[in-house]
């Protein structure tokens, strides 16, 4: 039998696992470091020693912890009782594990002794009957596909499953034991699977929100010699709706007083003709409207192609729903098989989620909105340039007014230095309602080592924003003298 790696785990979890496999009489055996007596109950078991890792549980376990001679069955005893050692005449010489003597218990409790704790493993394998992969082929997004796997114990001893895990999109409904007489009983993790029974695993593949190739797995971890049994699901998921160019009504960059339109096209690889409508329970903000236009609809209003036309503005706020934007929910007339029916028994219908996004600018704004000088050195000179843009055609900016910009310090003791040291200039951008602002300094002084920050305040004079405040920062590093 191959050596197996023992996962580092908290002491309480280790005690529970030992109890589960019948290796300890109680949790106190772990705390005191005592091992169970060997005898008839240990026949057919390969003893795995839990040994040496160190106080920090992140420290890797050594790869050559010897089996405890006092607690492991001898070669002759194993041979007489039909144990694993009888097959090859050898005992497992080196196994991995955790040294409980180096683990400090919570609350300052006594450390366990250095005596190894023996956790028996069984000489049996959990075998999957038939294919280990359920292949569903091409399915429609939202469908739920089910499959039943059957497994049995190959060996002379029962096997215990101690963990079941599934990847995203794959769920396990229940597990059952089928006895030799055909009777069925529920199986729960932690119970033994007898040799003469079949384990049925009911698995389900959920495809909501997925498309393209999908591969998911259910993993059963147990104390058999193969340690884990993996059940796989495969499917090619076809989306119910195809949105071009993507699911975003992208209004791109716009001022708060502008009006923009954006358009998407919706088709269905599954339904030749379908209906779409706005979800009445999901109200859109006043500055956003959405129109649904069927292309060559039939008499019932169904169409194979729909145009989604969005209009944004005016009076769109600057902070538009964060990075993702605003949500637009569309209802369809296509039943959703993965959802329970409505209270009246009618099926629930599929929905389509779209997003409306834009980079909305104020009527007066700076680009970029923050100035970083980064790390500067003594004697260094630098300049930074940003733009002030106006989106109000009825307003005439006064460049002389803007040239009186003020560099404001965050601390009063720095203000006089800022007044004398920084230079600000403003120039109009030809052909645009924009101005370039340059903030510069020359020959950074040696007595100003450390961080600096403040705000450049520009008097733009617009009714919605009379003053534009642009923060800046940097840090001066001392000059390193090399010898």
C-alpha cells in the first residue's frame, strides 16, 4: 500500500477523525497521547502513524515518520489475522503525519505527549460502477440535469466517507445505501458503507448563468485505500439569449446635461420566436429609458430578433451606479424549467439581465482629477499637466480668472512655502472648450524632505461649481550619498 499524506488540521478535528475511524476510545486519548490497544478489532487494518510537524501547523510534516512498534500490529499478527501486512510480508515502514506533542491547545491546556496517535485505515477501495463521468451533451442555460452514480466497496472491510464536496454549479441531492436484499436506506457522511451494499449518489448539474463547456466534480473523501472518489459532470451549455455586442448599453463618456442613445440586439439560439418586455417591478431612474423593438414580429408580437434601444440623459448624475452601472431586467415568454412554478401553477419565465453604463462628467471637471508628483529628490524639478473641461455651451470661461489659481497647503506651516515655490499656468486648448493647467516647481529644497500634499484651487466661476479643487501629493526622498 502506498504511503498517504495526512492533512494538517486542528486538534479537535483530528480527534473527531480518529473517533470516526475507530482508532481512539475518546477525545481524552488524543489529549493524553494514548493509543488504543491492538487486538481483534484492529485486524485487517493498516495502522497510519500521526507524527511530527511542529508548533506552527503550517510547517510541512516530515516524510519519514516511523510507525510506532508498540501500537502497530506485528507482521506475524497481521498475517495471522488476514491484515494488509499478510499480502506482501512487510509492514508500512514510513508514513506521514502530525506530532501532537508540539501542538499547544487552546486556553493554555496541556500539550499532548510525544507518543504517536494511531489512526487505522481500511484495506478496501471505494469503486465507481460504470463511468465516472455523466456526459449530458448540449443543454440549454437554466436546465438542471440529474444523474445517479453507483459505487461499491472492493475489499473485506467497510469504508466510511468523512467529507463530500462539489464544485460550483454541481450539487449533490442525497446518498442512499442499497442492501443485498434490495432495501433502500439513507446514507449520511460518517456512517460505514458495508461490503455487500451499493452506494447511490444523486447528483445535479445546474446551468443557470453558465454557457459553453462546463466541467464540474463531486468529491467523496473516505478512509479507503484510494482516499477519494471523484464523480464528474460534463455539458455544453447553450445560452437561451444571445446579446450583441454584449449585455451593456454603453453610453460611453457624456456630460450630465447631455442625452445619449445606445443599442443592443437580442436573439435566441433556442427559441425561434419569443417575446420581451420590461420588468414592471423593476423601475428605471428618470434619466434612463429603454425601448424594445421587435424585428418582423408575428401576429402575436413574437420575433426572432429584438432591438433594445436605451436613452440616457439629461440630468444624469456623475456617480452612475458604480463600476457595473444600472441594471435593466427584461422578461420573456420562455418557461424556466429550473424554477418552481408560480402559486397558480403556471411556469416561471426566463429573464434577461442587461446593464446601462456611462462615464458621466460634471459640467466643469478636471482630467485627471488628482495630481501625483510621486517620489521626488532634492534639487529635482518637475511639472504636471491636467485639463479643465466645460460641458456647458452657454457658459464662457474667463481664463484670467483661472490663472489666479491658488495652491493650498493642508497644514498652515507649509502655506508660505507653497506660495513661493509652486508655479501655476493656464492655457486654452484650441478648438475645444477646455484649458490646460500646468503645476510646476524647480530645485526642490533640501530642508523639505518628506511627504507633501494639498489642493490646487481654480476659480472657474461656473454657477454649478464656482471653484474646482484638484488634490495633489508627493514625497521628497533624502539624497543618498555613496562612499
